[in-house]
């Protein structure tokens, strides 16, 4: 299995990092709920990343997976500083001191975030140096320092430096003729102080560690059968004489700068959205610094220069032991040592999509026409379901049109290729490409242009809104009539992340869903204004209202003595109107279970407020990404899946879609997933009444609790082989 982490993908981090242009509270306070009823979402996000760190600290996990979680933590924290901390600083600097979701001043929150982030980064570095690195050494995977190398090693490393590294390096002097250079965000750098032996004059230089080279340079085999690496910056640091011949090297230290790298485009003022966005992306790397990471041996002279030139405050300086930038540990996860990784999981083809005969090709349209198909990735294969659905649609002569949203996809996307093939075959193809998907803007602009060149109708959605819904609609001619086939999912059309993200998807030929999606695509590409859909809940107009209505119905049933219950699974729970509705439902006696991966601003288990609400968090080898909303409805379950989290941006500033699940067996499957997630024998974190997350990973006898993802993989793999009727 590809061991790149989904959790570390920028899309996953920013899934939880709400923008600041939609911070206005959605709550309508009627005075029945206590004022202090929300948890700070910034601190809640840091608590999520702490849970990632706790996985790295878990010595029962495979070693290379622990290294992977260390890298995930580092990458996630980078995104947090670039988006959320940058947003707080921007509001403080500009004087827009809008209170946070808990009513606190941004300066107060920033101080608390800074203290928590310092503690977490120090804990993160200590875990690598004191636990993971020694364990890697014991397994024959060594990250050496220059001091560890003997004369023969140093001679061989010198050859590597001379031939593979030296030609790429670009030292930049700082003097009256050479101003302090721009330090790009997230780059690893060396600060170097040199002295001219003739004039005794001291000078300063900056050297950027090339990101085009491996983070850890593999050392030549010394006959020990050990894998040995040296950090690139350590290797360079010990060859500075080659870069500054004739000069005395006085000191050298590593440092790293994080900048505000958010992008804002005024769509109302932009005549050409793509050109405007490209300009903003170019400007992104010049954002103001918000964090300076330095090695703990940096001298005060060098630090003073960096602080002065970068205009960094003392609070924004993070002193850490070398090596910096532990996101580089992703490189180690590519080492071929299966015993040090999670056991291999092989996705299966959904039984509903398998042909009745082994040598037949699956007829996906016939399978979908028979009945709705609920997909669960990565346990079930994306390539033999969603990808095959679109590829067959592109090749099928009876297919007349394909309409699809694209929020994020992979660099070599077979989904995009299928759309191009369909257009070149003469089919009508509409692709709604969200070019404002944060950190994927450049890739999506490239895809948009490639699609347009192939004859695909490319649109960019509605002004002021991101199109985040995951929709595909195929129109097919069958016996003189048009039939709609649709896919609605919780995750992106990205074959790569589909192997690492846990997501749900619905394949359906339901006529009502087809009509709903036809109207929704018309709204996205034209000027239609739809007021209501039959089987969909769509943001920004109806999704929050629809969910609050369902929550209130459960409250009414509970007060009437009827059965009630709410189960919600999502990435983030922030929206105050939804949270307040859940509090009122709890007070009415409705049992509520929430499974949240990241941010949760809801207080759980508080007497008189939320004693009937349980909140759990599940993290593991896959990134839990699906969104599910289930309401008991007095025995007639109303269950939805879709793309939306409960955040302001999702409900007010995005086009999101939830689809109602109607097949009893699908509802039963989702019920099982919820029951497993909240079961006391399942490993998870529990949110307590004080707002702290407590890990429950072992039984009272010390045995590991059940891993939800392993249980689901086993359950789905063992399903009886079905087959699409022909």
C-alpha cells in the first residue's frame, strides 16, 4: 500500500481550518442556554493534532507508522500556522478585533495558542529524539550526524556532496551591497557567520537547503546491511568551506520560517478569476512571517539578526533540537520494511458491482439500475467503482452527457482523462472545477485549461461560494428514454487519496436524485435559482435549516415520549446554530452520539446542557473523512451522507450537498459503523465535560481495544460475493 499519508495532505489539514471571512456566529441566543457553552476551535484543532502525536508516541504501533505520524503532526502544524494563526495575527494587526467563537479577544487566544504550540513542538521533537530515533537505530535504520561518521564515510560523503549537492547550492551574502534575502515560507535554511582572516571583518550569509534534493541523504553501504542516512542540512553544514573558500566559518545554524500563505481573491472585482488567482498564488510566498523555528544552539547574535530582519516577536520564536522540519520523515515511510508498517489492506470490489461470472466485465449501469449501491472507501475500491463508472460512461455510446464537480484530484487523474475522452467522443461534458480549493489552486487551474482544450464545458461555480460538493451525473439513452445515473460522495474524485481517506459514496439511478442533480448543475452553471430539492439538502440555502429541522423533530419526539436519537459523523463541529440545536435536543432527552475527527466546539457531558451527548474521535491508518447525519425519526430513519462539515464556511459560503439514504440495508450498515465507533471496546478518544480529550486505547486488563478500521476492513472483506445481474 502507498504509505503516503492522507492526514498530511494539505487538503486534509485545511478541511479543518476554517477561513476568517465567515466568522460571524450562526447562533440565535434565546437565553435558555448558558453563555459559556462553546470550546475554542483553535485550541480544539491543536488538541486534534495532539491526538496525532499520541499515535506517534504509541509504542504498540509499527515503527515506521509512528515516524509517519510524527511527519503528519509537523505537516499539519505548518498548515495551522499558515492559515489559522496567520488569520488571528491579521485580525490583530488590522485592528479587526472580532471576538473568537468563545467571545475571547484574538490576542488572548493567540497567547494561549502560542503556549500550547510551543509545548507540543517540544514534545514532538523529544518523541523523535528519545523514542522513535533509538527504535529506528535498533531496527538498522540510522539517521546519522556528521560526528557519527568515520574517515571512510566522510570521504564517500564528500564525493556525494561534490557531485550531487554542491552545484545546486546558492549562498547569499548579507552586506551593504546585498540586502537581507527573502526567506521563503517553510524552506529550511542555514545561517552562516564567516570572518575574513585578512581584515577580521565578520559577515553573514544565508544558504537555502534545496527542497529538490532528498531530506535525508542515504549513505553508501558500509557492509553492515544497515540503512544509513544523514540530514541534508548536516551534510551541507560540514562542507561550508567549499562554499566560502578562504573564509573562517565562525558559526552555522538551521532555521525555518512559516509565513501567512492564505489567498484571498475579490471575485466581484476580478474580471478574469483565473488570472487574478494566479497573481495571488504568486504573492503567497511573500506573506508576513508568523513563526521562526531555530535550532536550540543558535547564538544570540544570529538570532538577533533574524528577529530584526524578519520582524518576528519573541513569542514567535521556537527553539528546538535538530533536525528541524520533521515532516521530512515521510521519506522514511517509503522504506520497504513491511514488518515495520501496518499489515497490508487490499480494497475489494463492491459485491454489488461484481459480474455474475468471473470472466465477464462488470456492467456498472445495470448494477446501479438494479438498486442503490453504498460504497465505503478505502475498504471498497475506488478504481473499480467510481472510476469505472465514469470511464464506462465515457466509452458508452448510449451516454449523452456527463456532469461533474472537481474540488481536488490527483496529478495523473484518470477521472479527468475520462471526461476528456467523453468530450472527444462527442458527448456533452460539463466540469465544475473549483479553482479556489486552498493549496490546490495551481493544479486545478491546470486541469481547467486542459479540459477546456479538449472541448469540455468548464465552469467555476457561483461568485462568492466555493463548490465543495462531490457530484457526478450521467445521462444515458435507454429504450427511447433518458435515464440518470449519479454518484454523490463525501470525498474528492482523487484515486490517490481514495486509498487513504475513509469516505462514503452513493451510486444511484433514482429518478428523483437525477432530477435534483440536474437542477443543481443548472444552478451551478447558469442562472437557475432552486428553492428546494426532494432527496438532497443543499447549502448555502437549505442545509443548516434542514438539519436543525431534523434535530428539532427529535426533540419533539423525546418530549412526547417517543423513541428518538441522533448520530453524526464528521470532520469538524463548529457551527453554533447546529450545536445549540443539539444542546436543546439533549435537554429534551434525545441520546446523541457525535464522532468527530478534528475540531469540536461542542461541550459534551455537561449537566443541564449536554449530559445526553457523547463525543468520540477516531484516528488511525486512514483519515476518517466521511460525513453522516442520522436521525431516528420515530422508527423511520432519516439518514444523509455528503460533503459538508458543521462549520460556517460549509453552511454559508460553500455549495454542499447531502443525499438521503433510503435502502434499509445501507442504513443498517451505517448504524453498525456508529455503534462500533462509540462502543467502549473500540479504541478512541473521549471528549470530557472539561473539554479535554482522553484516550481509551486499552482495556482494564491492558489489552488493546478494537481498531475500528481493522474491524470494518475485515467485515467488508468477508461479505459474500454478490454480483450485478445481467
